C-alpha cells in the first residue's frame, strides 16, 4: 500500500509511450510529422510528461516513507510525510488518512492519561446494623443484584444513584473500588486496541475499542471508535473499486504497448469510470490527442 486512494501510479510509468510509436516503414512520415505526447529518449529537453512522472515519483517516495514510518509505529511522522506528498499529488483520501494518523497518534498518547488502577474491589463486609429508624435504600439492593449478575457498570451507576439519596461510607468505598477496577480493565483493552491498530488490523482494533466501552464507557473512545468504523467502511467500498480499476488499467497498458491505441483508450476510460485517478485522466487526454494526430 502507498496510502489510501493511490492506485499504484508507478504501474503506468512504463505504460506511457516511452517514445513516439513509429509508423510502419511503408507509411513513414516526413521528419516534420508530429510525435505522440511523450518525448523520445533522444530528446534533449524534459517533456511535460517526464516532469509529471518525476513529480508523481516524488509523491510516491514520500508515501512509501510514510508507510515505513507507520509500520515502525511513528504515526505522527507518517502523517507528516503523507501531508508533504499532497502538494505533489492531491488525493482527498490520502488527506483524510493523514488526519486519521494524527488522531491515532493522539489516541496512543491519550492512553497514558487514563486512570491507573490503584487497588482491587474491596470485599464487602457484613452490613452494619443501622439504628431501627434508618431504612436502607432499596437502590443498594438493586446495585448489588446487578453486580452479582455481572452487570458491573450498571451496578456502579446504581450505587452512585443510591449514594446521592442516602450516603453510606461503606457503599461509597465499594463503589469507588469498583470504578477503579472497571477503569483499569478498560484501559488495558484500549492499549491492546492501539497495539493491533498499529499493525493495520483495524477490524480487530475496532472490536477491542468496543469491548473497552462495554467495560467502562469513555466518550472520547466512543467517538474515536465511530470514526474508525466509518474509515473501515469507506476503505471497504473504495478498495474494491480501486482494485477493479487497476486491473483494467493494466490491460490498457498492455494494449498501448502493442500499439492498439484505440482499444487501450477504451480500457483506460473503463477503469476511470470505476475509480477516479487524476494521472490516468491526464494520460487519456494525451493519448486521445496522439491518436487524432496519428490519423
């Protein structure tokens, strides 16, 4: 991969006419006959197409460097390299992906700010006998029942509700300990999610983020999980289209090498209709002009 939305432009560098296709010997044109849109190897001046290829190669090199940095875990550095490539070759998906890398780098640093568990749940002591006039709030019974059934976060909320209406120091200590436990467990799951996301396993990372939310919801992580889900869906839709288009463009390149320019043009257009690529679009225009002049 060279970053989202970059359909292997280097595949077309060798597909462009390296020099003006020669006419058959019987139809050789005089020296003044106009050449194809790509300059010959013997040309002394750099043609616009060669300039464009150099620009695309530089953008590709930057995106390869970004991918290397991302694989090494340097998400912020990778984002910088992707952004440096954008002036050379604009791609909205690369721009979005660079922004996502910055988000991921921020999230990775955010993990350190989550509360660190400092204790374990306090074993509940036998209830203290209250004076006859004081009746224990039934909310505490509900909280204990929820906790016993494994619904610990719901139990925590019920404990907090009970404490707001009837303070109980023992119950407060228990609720505080339960919250620290849940925060600690959720934090460890988020750390695992960040680790697998760095390996590019986005689906697995998303599942872990959601698992952490089931343990102890954190709004910022919830929002990030939603953005990650949207990114996964977007890649799934765009990736299939790009793959089909690239297959067709490779067929077009082979046809162009065989000097079947009309057929190649049809294939280039067919791929472009599936997935847009500025470099291919420009090449189509140049190939059209070449065909017109050749006739």
